[in-house]
C-alpha cells in the first residue's frame, strides 16, 4: 500500500497543472456565451465512467434522451480511477468523471485540484463489494488476511479503506496486509493464477468470481461501511466556473436518470447488462446498492471522516465545500 507521503508527492507533481487548467479548460468550439442550445457554454462532453453499476445514471440519461433534452451530446470513456487520468481532468479534455469519494476527497485534501461534486452516484448496500478467495484457499476468516496479498482496483482508494475498516475489529492493521493494484477485469485471472491471495471486487465482477467458484470471505458494505456513499460525478471547480449552465444541465439530466435507476429495476438491469456485458438475468438479481436522488454533503462527510481516521488525509476535509450548487443540491 502506498504511504501517505507517497500520495502527497504524487499529487504535488500535478499541482502546477491546476493553474494551467484554470486558463485552458474552455471548449474551443463552444466559447462561453455562444449561441448553443439553452445558452450552454459547452454542448459536447466527454465523461469518464467505470464498468460498474454505479455508472448506470449516465447511460440511462443518454438512452432516454435526457442529455439531448438539455442540449448535450455525451461520449463516455472507461477509467479505473481519477488519479490515472488526472492530467486530462485538469486540462479539461475529460469534462465530467465518476470517481469513488475516497478518490475525490483525496484529490481535494492533497491540494492537487479543487473539485466539485455534481451528483451522487451510488450508496453502498450488502453484497455489492467484498473480498473473495479461491475455492481451494486455506483462508477461512477475515483475520486470515493478515500478511496476505489483496488485489484492489487502485491503491489508497475505496477498496483499501473498506477492507481496512473491516479488518480493524480483528486487530489487523493496513500495514499487515499487502495491497496491489489490479484492474477489476483482471482480478479473477490473478486470483486463479495465485498472483494474489485474495481480491476486493465490486459488482458485476464479484458475482462473476463467485460463479467461477471463488468464496466470499468478507462483505465490505456492512457494519462500519453500511450505507456508505460509494462514488459520485465530479469535475473541477474551474470547469464549473467556466461552464455553470452546462453543469446545471448535466445535473438536471442525471437527476431524471437517477430517479429511474432508483425505481425501475428492469430498466436498471437492462442498462447495466448493456455496458458491463453481464447477462440480463444475472443483472436482475445482482446486488446494486442504492441510487441516490439527491446530493447530501452530510452523508458524504462520513467518507471523509473515515479517511482521516485511517490516515488518508493529513487534515479533515469539509465535503460541503466540494458540493456544486444547482439543481442537484
């Protein structure tokens, strides 16, 4: 697991980009005040998504024409974590992105960028993420993970924090396990090949692994992380400042989509099956968590407080300062 010092050094390397981003993030084809539909500053957006159910809101908004109604055309690109594409986020080539709240708060707390959360994506529920081991693994209990190697999709992120929170009652510290970064798509192969002892997975990868024979050792969305906000849609403060009407249009479209994701299970399953290649039948029964229909900084503050407890932050972060004003608030 990367040390807090290493994370600060990494983020510091991008700190100077923020100034550049503040000056260059405007879409050259749609300058502020142009005659675009609804007076939007930008009409074409590139959105960073992940191949997990929490991205469903954007796909529903696109398929149902909610973005089009707001004068927006969107393209999506799969990203593993915001840190991996931070230079593109800072220079404005990725307009909006989905990231775990651990990632977003880490970026904000490090001073590498000033972010604004546009909408809540997903709130945790039992069964949507957990640590699995091979079916023939000698590991039987959470405390057996001491001194073992655990795959996560990225370091110092939601996976490492969730696992750490659940191992704490067993007196296993984060320093007593080895976290390694492996993309969700490759974790099952790494598990089968004995490259790692265990893997922290989210749906639909978690269900795929269990169907392949992996055993669930630890559900990381119960107890200390029950109903924990998982991730949200965000952009930079500079981007919102330059594109306030576009940001509001994105929020309005997503609000409609989140309401459908929260209430129409058949539509949600069909959507998730479409962009994750999960069979629709499996998506109908798969644990999804809760799709929030509002943006609540008090709820998200719980994540920041856990991060401070586990040393992810040098000082506490006020999440309210990260929440964008507008229809979603």
